[in-house]
C-alpha cells in the first residue's frame, strides 16, 4: 500500500476524533450503559437470588399419609431451618385443594401409602407443587430448591435405613422421589423445568428480535431524512408552497406502514412459536388424581392474543418511527443520523431486558411495565401467560399514546421555522 493510503487513514481517524457525536457514541454511551448494567441489572439479579432464598425457607405441607415417614419428612425440613406450614386436610376428603390460597411458593403433598411404601422399600413419591407468579428467570430456581429438599431427605433416609438393617448403603437405591409440577394461575405445568427453559429462552431472544425490529424502523426513517439533507433536498421540499406536514406526513406514513408490516410479520411468527412451545408443556399430569385435583384445565391460547399483538406492534411502530423522525431532524448527514440511532440502541437494551428480573407477580407491577414503551412488547407473551388481559390492553394503548405525543411535538417543530436551524451540535465559528 502506498503512502497516500495511510495519509487518508490518518485523515479519517482525525475526522472521527474531532466529531463529538462519534466520541459520545464510542466513549460516553458505553460507559453509561456499563454503569446501568452493573448497577440496575446487577442489583436485580441479587434481588432475584434473595427472593428464591426467601421462598425456599417457607413451604407448606399437606400430610395425607399421617405415617411415621411423613412425620420424619416434616421434621427433617424443620431441622434445615425451614418454616413448615402444615395445611390441615381430612384424608377422606375428595374435594380438590385450593392451592392458590396457600401463601407459600412450594407445596409438598404426601399421598396416602407413603410411609407404607418406604417400610416395604418400595419407591414412594411426594407430589410437589411450585407456584409460578412472575415468570422471571430467578423464579425457576425455586424448582431446584424444592427438588433439593426431597433429594436430601432421600439421602438421609437411605443412611438411616442402612444403619437400621445393617446393610451397606451402596446396596440401596433411591426410595423417595418428587413429582414436580408447576401451577400457573389455575393451570398445571406438566414439565416446569422445560417450561422455565422455554421462558428463559424467550426472555432472551424475544427482546433481541424486538430490538432488531426497532433498530430497523429507526434506521429506515432516520437515514431517509439524512440522505435528503445531505443532498439538499429536504430544505427545498419544505420551502415549496404546500403544507409542510404533507411532506413529513407522507414520509411518516410510508415508514410506519413498512415498519408495521415488517414488525408484525416477524412478531407473529416469533410469539406464536414461543407460545406454542409453552402450550406443549402446559397439560394435565396424572399427579393431580392423587390429591383429587381433577377440576384444573390445561392452558389454551386466548383468541384476543393476535389483536393485542397487532395493536401493540403497530403502536410501537408509530412511536419508534415518530421518535426517529423527530431526532433525525437534528441530523445534518447520514453519519449523524446513524450515531443518533446508535445511541438509542443502548438504552433500549436496558429497557427490554429489565422485565426479565422484575418481580411482576402483582397487577400494579405489570401495569408499570405495560407503560414502558418497547419493554411492554417484549413482555407481552408473559402478560398473556399470566392471563392479565387488562395489562395487555394497557401495553398496546400506551404505545399508541406515546406515538401521538411525539407526533404532536414533531408537528409543532415542522410547522415552525426552527426546523431549518435544528442541529445536534453547533459548529464553532471560524476565527
């Protein structure tokens, strides 16, 4: 490579170094984002761990066996420092148990014949219900806590039986097993571990796809305006004897139309795939016949979901395109427009991934998430799984409201003369 090539490389580096927009995008924004990630998300992870630990030290037990080994199980839990709440139930009572009104996240049900099976060295099963309320990543850890309690009791029991019968512990296989099922509202989750794996994957990939769709919509309109500014067409169009909003409105409508189709197509495919995977795990299991829970039904997809999704995504497209168009008015060229959009991406990542760690077990918390643009779209599938349709509607409507607010601001700027003087950074006058 000749000397001219390296001279141009140095020239480009100096040009980037003198551009304040690039310095902000490459230095300031990443530092702010790292502070937010380690501060906000880091603290959120710590809170999740605390919630799991707290839930694991308070459980409920329904003893339908009333045998010696059932009592030993309760005593063993208490020896670990667990607060055990014994729920009274007549062993002859065939009526289903109202698990929703049980305050703890973990419920152990010891069926009839449990102690008799152990005394005959026949595998005995404890039915474990884990209440699913927030669909956060940390909530899945409660399954491991419940499974560990039964596993530890099984190990302790094997050692006790080996000593009593004077036989090597290695000759004994597992004797106490746990049939774990999840309870989401009044729906039984057959495979809660698989269910949470799918939810976790969805919590990672759905926001990622939503982010890509948002970036596409933002780049579409911001670059369009920037190109016209670079080619000196934008000022000419706005100077013509026609309504300025006709020019901006046409660009806005076209961008929203294209973005809506693009975002809807991918969103429908993504959400349907995710929720269909969930549906395969939300079926009744034989375990509830052991305790008379024959009134529960499996999860079914609400017909309104497509309506909620369409309104939500179209509202998001209106908001993102309007906001991008507003910000692009400050851009003087394509590079500036891309820098502006790039600076939007960072905070957007925080917004769409924060709901993964928020304890959204209450309607108030879910409503707060529904009012956060972009985050409410990423969280929409969880709103549906939690059967919170009011929040789903709020999430859809809020996006449209935010878009209209930005549009009003945009209209005021376009109809004023300040539109010709808007700049993100003022250049210093030549001395």
